[in-house]
C-alpha cells in the first residue's frame, strides 16, 4: 500500500496545515497515520482524565499491529492537553471567538511548519460550563517547545491569555514498545 505524502492531522485542511509524512521517520509516520483515527470516547473529555477521554489504547494497538515497533527500542511521544474556559463575555462575542479561531489556525500552521507535530485536536466547549480541551501530540518536548515559541504563537498567547478564566496545561509521555505501552503525566 502506498502511503500518502501528506495527511490531515488537525481540524484544518488547507495545504499549510497538512502533515508531511516524508518529514518523519517510519515509526512516527505510523503513529501519525494511526492518529488520523483519534477520537473522544466521552462527552466529558474536558473534565475527566485523558486516557478515559480518548481512544489512546486503540491508537496504540493500531501502531503495534503495524509491526513498525519490532526490533527497536521503545518510542516516546510527548502529548499536551490544554483545558480551558473562556470568560463568558469573550465566549458570547462573535468577533472575539472569530479572532481566537484565526489565531489558533495561524498558530497551528506555524507549529506544523516547525516540525514534529503529529496531531492537533480540539473539542467543543461544554454547553453548561464552557470548559473545553485541546490536545497536541508531538515527537518530543523539544519539537513542542519549538512549535510553541514561534512569533504567531507567542503573539496569540499574549493577546488572548486574559480571555480565560481557566487555563491549564497538562503534559504526558506515551512510551510505545512492540508489546507494551506506558502512559504517564510529566
């Protein structure tokens, strides 16, 4: 089976948002392809623990079944979860939410171009509380740091940081082996 050169790995489908698989080693290509099936498994993903919120075990199984992990040391993945609640006056202002969407989209293009971003996903705010979750899967923390320190990302954070009543970042490491996997918060 021929692999595509680029895949959709975020909510954005324009060319600058596509993940260039040729920029990744074979194992990370397999992980990125499996992450195209990444889904929430609970409507409460913004509130409950990450592993109970998403189909991580299914993603791991898909990668392990590919055989790409055989005869090599375990592969580590760095995952970030951003839990947030927009202030009510911000969430109810269409101009602000449009600006937030534009910042997010441009920041994603910049992070994608920096390399190592395997998956970006965000949910919908809870209708009662407004709490939400966005998540990024990276090859490693260094790629994430590089992706988060670009000019667009920094300008976006500076502009919208005070728009939130909740702003919490969680960091995880997924270690994948041919016959095992381990998830931990870091």
